[in-house]
């Protein structure tokens, strides 16, 4: 049988991604053969393609998706042929088929589409660990969320409101301001028109926020630190504008005994129990209507380069998917 996948043989611009045919071997013990119905497009894919997250080419890109199990070998996790499943953190998801570890697959509820499954695993569980674990939001906490109209930003805003927090977001356009407001933001700052640091200080009467969730990196890092209250947390979980400069730890002392963490999702879903907890809560919130997904745009697998251009140009207003 001949399948198709996106491969990268050298680092570079989106055009280095090429579609190739390949033959998928039979699944090894503990793995399942999955027909991929939808794959998530995320900034981690961009970082890998550019070589910012080092791995040796050729690289099988894509780490998030949803599909149907065609065969399972030595299954000990109640995943069987015909099950609808979703995943994140598994390489090779930009493809028509893949062999994936069974212990990293979660069953997709029948009432959620494959597109919804692929749209919520990475961004949904990222928003979950940010608000529930990296800095567990409390009632009346004030938080600043950069890229509030992005996929994670919209989900994180909604979860923060569930937790009873006061949510401030930053966005670049008036259109994105409306999107962020619909996701529950109490205040939305157009950072292209005003200084977000000064605006946050005004909104908090000079006290600052308990936490900044920053996925932008270089462009926002220093001002994000200045937005924090005493003993506040900067949770730096991405670098869409580039890596942040080196930091003297004494800076954290001088600015009010601040905390800085640079987490990644993999460390918050390392155990299967934690993976099932986070994904289960996300699924339940979506099914109950508490959490609303915004799938912005889909591209065919052949147009993976177009999807990356769309993401890198900061045009996204929600989740971007590839459909094999």
C-alpha cells in the first residue's frame, strides 16, 4: 500500500516541505496504524522546519491529529481497530497514515468531529496546563494573554474565565479584537496602537497582573516582565517573534521577586493518566458548550507550505488544519 506524507530534507522556508509517497510498515508491538483524517498546524512545526528546534533531517513533520485506527498490535490500553482517536506530540502527523504508540492515543468522543479532535489536542491541552498547572489561576486573579485571538489565546481566555480570572489580552487588529472579546476577554489591547505595558498598568491601577502567558517571545518579553505584580509569574510558552535574549536572574529580583518558567506540553502530559485527564476535561468542556473551538482555515495536505505561510504571517484567527 502506498501512503503520502510531508518530508523535510533541509531546514528553510515553507517550500522545503515536499509531499512524498511511502509504504507504511506493519505496526510494531504497542503501536497502532492510523488513517489520519485531520492534522493540526502549529508553531512547533514551524520551529522544526526552520531548525530552531534541532533534529536531524529528514524530518517527518506534524505532531497533532485525529483519525481512525486500522490495526492495533498488542493493545493494552483498550484502543482497537475502528476506534476514532486523537493525539499530540507524535511525529509524522502531516500524512495520510501513521504508526503511533497506543499509549499516546486517546479516544475521540463520537459527537466530536475529526477536525475538532485535531484542533483541540495541542492547543486545548496547552491552554489547560497553562491555566490549571503552570500557574493555576484563582478567582479574581488578573492575567495577561498575548496573541489573544490565536488558537491557544482564545481557548486560554475561555478557561481563565471559567477559573474566575480577569482576562486582559493583546491583539494586532480591530478584527482580532472582536475575536478575543468573543472568547471572553475583559479588556483587549491593540498593541499596534498603544503601549501594552502602560495599558496594563492603567487597567490594574499600577499593581500589575499575577501572570503573563506569553507565546510571542522576543517582541514582548521585557514588557511582559514589567506587567507583573510583585511575585508574579511569566509563563513563556512560545517564541513566535523569535527567541528571547539572555536574562540575568538578578533582574527577576529587582522587578519584584518574579518567577519565570519556560514550559512545554510534553512535560504536562508525560503520564497516560495526566494525558487522559487533560484531554478528557477539554473534550467535556467542548461537548458541554463551555469551551468553543474556532477552526479558522483548512488546507489540503499538498498545500502544507501555504498553511505555514498563513501561520507565520500572523493571519490566523483560530486553528489551522491540514486535511489529507
